[in-house]
């Protein structure tokens, strides 16, 4: 009879255990929306030889497509008593080790020269600070998660509470 490996799935929990301790959406900054509007404006140049109406329509449609993609790809960070969810990844809090916030040059180094190739990343270029979350699960080859956050101290405090 083959051995069954029991993957540590997150069981459904009562509402008290699922209460959110920390929540953050990594929305794009204003300059990302300005860039989206500028790229959309290129639709006017492409379709203006056909007609001005076609150009403006193309610009509006392009902006709508870019806006929907930006909104749909915006990840969340959610901390509950039992779990940590960053983007599409979720882990039980019992496997969360040391948590370190980084800003400025230190954050740049964590995203670059000090980055481990096995780390899970949820990075957004328009958000400078990052938080490094050590993963202590012996069956997980991922040494740590590195995520962008606008509130690194609050996220660190939320993960440090038990």
C-alpha cells in the first residue's frame, strides 16, 4: 500500500479564527495610471488616419483593457490568525519564521543582489518597501517570501503577533 503524504491543507476555520488581522491591496500608483493613459493615447495616433472617432474609440477601449488588467492583477496581502496569503500563495502561520522589513537601498538589495532564486516573490515595481518572511516548513524548498508592501512595519507587527 503506497504511503500517502498529508499535505498541510488549510482546514475551514470558524469565523473567529478567520478574522483578518492585516489586509493590504498593492494598487498601482498614480504614475502607472498616467502611463496607461499615455499608451492608450497612442490608439488615437494609430487610428486617426481612418477617422478621429475611430482614434478616440481605440484610445478608450485600450485604456479600459489596461485598467481591467491592472485591477485584476492587483495582489492582496491578508494575515489571519491561522494563515498568511500573499498574492496567489497561502501558508499556515505556524510555518512563518522571522519577518524583516526593508526600505530604500536595503529593499533594492533584497530584490536584487541578495535575492535567493528559490524565494517566492510578490513584487510590484511601484512599491519600494519589501518584507521578507522566512518559511520554516521543512517540506517546502522555498526559503522565504519577499513581498512589496506600503506598510512594512504594520505587516511585520501583524506577522509577529501569535
